[in-house]
């Protein structure tokens, strides 16, 4: 309700300023006249992927609230590194934003050279968006139903990942290292090919995002083994988490709306209000349910804490279990 | 006849006026973006996604599907007229399509492409209706080892399709394979030939390479030609394919349709391989293979039929397994999700009206495209009458904008210019850019599939031979590679034997 009032007052201000008056209005600072033109949202992945769909699902309702177009611009490359670089170089006025993938901030730096890593602390976080849980699935022909089955099989296994330096790789490496399973990672280019490899029995298991695997799990074409979530996701209540099975492998994909460092506080607040309004829309909630996304609509400071903590935890874990995410070992 | 009733209900869905209208809208948009090089169906569908929010699922997918296969029709036009292949699957169309245009037979080329596209699309839908559930599993049987064998076979075909010297074709293909290695390694995160440039981290894209080598290279070369000898633009003689043309192309259309349907089912690379294989097949079985590259009508008919058949059959894995076969299918997958429909193995039983509505809309869409494209052929060929002084800069501009829209990256414009100069130099020195571009497309498929396979086989290459499909494909590879050599050898020996008795007399 509060944000609707804010939206209405912005509209009034805009209307007044269009008439050429209101110069003495206290609301004429940068924050409340924002936005005066279209807002651009960069997406570091190709059109059609999860991140892109989230950006597009948010752009429409956010634009309705901001009363200016919110356009999505795909700049795929380097796991989102290309878009992050563009964002870092953009003017810090709130007109250029990005849907930032958590993995770029807390997993990719563990796999690539230090000078290529992107530091999320060099940006302003507008708002957290949602989390996507990973699920380990097996081809039914393997007979694997639990992690114990995999361990008891006492044979080397192959696992598909969605790429090098992704959450899909990290969670499986952590699990198999702790379970002492002789497992070979086979990187694929994204969730769909990794899942297809498990469906076709090319690999024994694969870890994919819940939304990607859900329909195949429901159809019984793949068996869910564990999720890597903190607690059982509402979308998959009967599958244990890795934690429950006794392994430390809490890995999630998380997404946030991010602006260049130094964007004015009022502008960031105005944007957060607009996105919060978008989060509240029933259609957006339905979208989350459809994609099995768990809302994580926290403020910027909380999100930074979450992501920095994840990065430090993962760094500790891969050192402890001697995992090399770069795939060179 | 219970099994037929959902199919017929599907027709009822298509014939609702609203669905008819959106089908028309989809194919018109598709055809337009097909004509614009660079802007692909995947990006267009993503941009138009919000438009579908208010529509029923079946209506929105009918429209989005129309954009996808409509683009296949439109892409031919620039390949033939301007030597600008908009997508990897129409690269081979350039060889004979543009040669025909230079001979004043652009209308014939476009006409036969439209007829081939229609036939390929329609045959593929019939096959989809009848056998979709049975062939869907085919997509799953294709793992990394099978793709490795297929890519190897494809690269071998690249060498056979090119015109001019074999050695030059091999050099160009090797350069293509080398270009395919640029970018961050998919298996170990190491940068290869990126020179620290983030725009190169994901490797080079097909579009700037093809547009530079073919489109811009051609423009530069023609500008020089014009200075030397004033070459009048070829008069456009016959706009319609004659009955003799049709007869000559009919076999190619049939074979292209079958190849396209089968290869299109494979996720990733199916459409490119199908057009390439269809072209190679025609050239191989032709009595005068030397006609190819100089305006052989089969060289347009076969790949154009194949890529449309492949476009249609790529819906099979999406609709019957829930696996998106290419980037466009991935966006349509997303669109279905937004509509509250989860594509997966149960789609046909849970939403028969959606499945059959979309499938049957493609019959209609193909008829619409044929009706639209035939009269437009006459209009489009007039582009060739525009003076080069006007046409060349416009084409160059469209090319540069098109390359930019793929990734919204200015760097790609620089790439087009670079490859344009390279294309010009290649043409001057007698190198055909075709093998380079095709080897580039297949190179990354070969490398990633091979490395994945070796991971799966624990480093033992014998694994390729123990899997039935990859074993058969590798046998085909050997056959194609060895047979011509054996034949020449046999020929020579026979000639030798013939000469020996004659020498005795």
C-alpha cells in the first residue's frame, strides 16, 4: 500500500513538473523524480534461460510502477562477466541495472583466475530476488534412490554438471568428496543438456536447478536423490536435503538486482519499492511457483551478507576437501 | 479411431479465428526477421514474450512457433540475393543460390526454395503426427560419442561440398576449426586466444563470421570488380521455376526432407548438419557434380527443404520429452512455463489440445508462408536491380546492425569488419569461405563431444566402437573417406589394364 502511495505521488510530481511548476517542492530531488526515462536491466545470459525469464517477469510489473519502460538487454558471456563489466562501467544513476547471478559472485571466483573474478562488493544491491535449489537426479536404470545406494554401488560413477565453476559442479563435488565416491565430472553447457544426458543414461547422475528438473521428476523419468537446499523445498517435500543425509553441501543459485557502485540512495530505494511491488503481484508469485523458485526478497545489506558468507564457506570447504573447481585436476 | 480424435480436435483449435490470426501474425514476423540478418528467432521470441502473457497457451505457442519456422523461409532470401546467410543452416544455400542469382535466375532459386521449404515442412509435420512418440527416444540415444561421430562425418562432408581446390578447402576448414577453439575452455577454466578480452570469453559467434566472410567480403570484392569492368547486374529473366526445374529438383526435395526430419530431432546442431548433409548427398549422387557451386538447382532445393524439415522436427523433443533442442526451443519452453504448462513427457496426454493445436497450426502456417513467399519472390528479386552503389552500403549497414543485435556488443561489429576483410582476401586468392564457416560451426561440437566422450569412457577411445550408433556413424565416416580414394584407385587400375592389351596389338 505504501509503495502505491509513493507511486501515485511520483506520478503527481511528474505531472506537475511537466507543467513547469513545483520547483520549491521538497520532492524535487533526484530520488523522487526518478525515473525520467527508461530503465535498462542487463542480463548476463541468453534469452530464454532462468535468469532471463526472471528479469522479464519482473520488468513488466516494475515498469507499471515506475511508469517508464523497463527493458531487458541480454549480454551473454563469461557466465555473466561481460554484463557485470558493462554494469561496472555504466553511469551510477540507476538507469542501468543487472539481474546478478549469485554463482558469479560466490562460485565462479573459486574456479577462475583472481583477475577475472567479479566482486559483488563493488556494486550496489537494489534487492534480493529469489533462490533456486539444486537437485541431484539419477537415471532410473542406475537403481540409485539415495546417496547410500551410490556409495554402496562401490563403482566409479559419472556426473553431469551444467558447466565449470557452476553451483551444479560445486554441490556434486562436495557431496561425492565427502561420501568418498570415485566420481568423474562431465561438464555440459547448461541445465537442459545436463538433464538430457541423465535422461538418456549417458551419465549416472546430474545436478540441475529444481525448475529445470521438476517435470522429468514428476514423470518418473529421473529419480530425485537429494536437494542441496537448507531445508526441504516446498516443491519437492519428499526428497531429503544433503544436510539431512549427513553431508555439508548447501549450494543454491541466488539472484539479485544490482546497480553500479555509487548510485544515489533515494534512487535505489525507489527501485526497491518498484520491485517489491512486482514481487507482490500474484502473476509473479505464480511464476515463482512454476519455476520452483523460493523468494529471497531481502534488502541489499542482507543479500551482501548472504553472498559473502557463501563465498567464504565454499572457499573453506573446497580447501578442506581438496576440490579443484577449475577442472584441471 | 480413438487415437485420431485428438488430432481432429487439434484442427478445430487451429481454425478458431483468434488462432488463425496469431498464426498469420507469427509467420509474418518470422519471415521479416528471417530477412533481417542477425536478428534470430530466439531473440525475437524473447522480446515478444510479454505480448503472449494475456493469450491462451495454445494461441501464444502457435504464434511463437510461426515466428520460428517463418524465419527459416525468410533466411533464404538474403542468402540467395545478397550472399548473406542469416543462420548456420542456410550457409550451403549460398553456394548455388547466389550463383543462380548472378545468372539472373534469382526468382527460380527463391521459388524452388519456397516450394522445397513448404514440402519439407509439411512432410515433417505429417511424420511428426504419425511417429513423434516413437522417434522421440532417438534424441536421448544420442550422447556425446554419437555427436562426436556425427561431427566428424559433418567435417568430412565440408571438404566435399566446397568448390575449387581440395587443398584450399582443407586449409580453410582447418582455419575454421582453429577459430572454434577461441574462448574460455568448457572443461578446465583456461582462456584460449582471448587476449584478456571478455567479449571473446565465450568464443566467437557464428553470425559475425558468416556475415563478414560472405556478406561484407562479397561487397568488398564486388566494389573492386566494378572498378575493373563494369558488370551490369544480371537481368532477372524467369521469376518462376519452370516445369523442368521442378522435375530436376523434386528428388532433391524428397531426400532433403527425410534427412532434415531425422537430423532435426537431435538436440543441438541438427539443422546445420541436415542442410550440409542434404547438399553433400546431392552433389555426390549428381551425374555432373561440377555443376554444384555454379547454380545447380538441387543445391538450393535440398538444403532449404532439409532445414525446414529440421525446424519442424525439432519440436518433437520439446513437445514429447520436454527437452529444448535449440535456443529457440528453449525460449518456447520458457513461454510454456509462463503459461503454466510444463513441457515434459506428459504434455501430450495432459494437454492434447495444446500439442495437436500447435502441431496442426504448422500445416496452416506453411501454406500461409508459401502463399506469401511466392508473390513476394517477384518483389524481392527487384532488389538486384538496385544499383550496387546504393545496395552495397545499405547491405553493409544492415550487416553491421544485425551483428550487433546478436549480443548487443559493439565488439561484434569490429569482428564483422575483420572477417569482411578476410573474406575479401580469401576470395581474391581463390579460397572458398564455405568450408571455414561450416568447420567453425562443427568444430566446437566435435571438440566438446569428443572430450565429454573421453571423460565418459575414462579415456578409452575403444568406447566409440562399442556403442551401436556411434559405431555405425564411424563406419559411414570411413566409407565416405575411403570410397572415393578406392574408386579412383580402381579407375586408374582399370584404365591401366585397358591400356595394356591395346598396347599388345
